[in-house]
């Protein structure tokens, strides 16, 4: 029941963002750009445990925020919200519970 209910809320939020984008006549390319930049980081948010990866995601986020403000790409933030709306549930329900093996067991 929890997965069904979260799926309904996710579909509602995602649909609301699409309807908002249509009504405000946002650029499809800007929305897609914001979505693609933040989809992978949203899905693998727990993987950023090292300084190097945290540094890279922080630099990308700062430059993304600056460029979207400077060039007035306000529609990119709708794409970022869509990426987090899709990526975080994927992380929570799929990636977080995955078992990862440490190398080959029994090999010489």
C-alpha cells in the first residue's frame, strides 16, 4: 500500500509540474537540461561519500544555479524538481535495498 500511495503522489506531483510547464510556456529544452543534469545525482545521492564526488556535485550545482540565474533559464528548475521527484523514489525503493558484492567469492 505504501508503494502504491507514494506512486500516486509522485504521479500527481510530476503531472502538476508538466501542467505548470505547459501553462507557463516553459522551454522543453531547458526543462530537459535541468532534468538530465540532476537525475543521476538524485538516484545515487547516498553514493556521494567522498570529498571528490561531493566537490564535483557542489561545483556543478553552483555553476548550474549561476547559469540559470544569469541567462534567465528559469524553466530548468522545473526539470530539477522533476529529476528529484523521479530520482529520490528510485533511490529509496530500488537502489538503497540493492545488495552489492565485494569482489569474487571463492576465486584464487
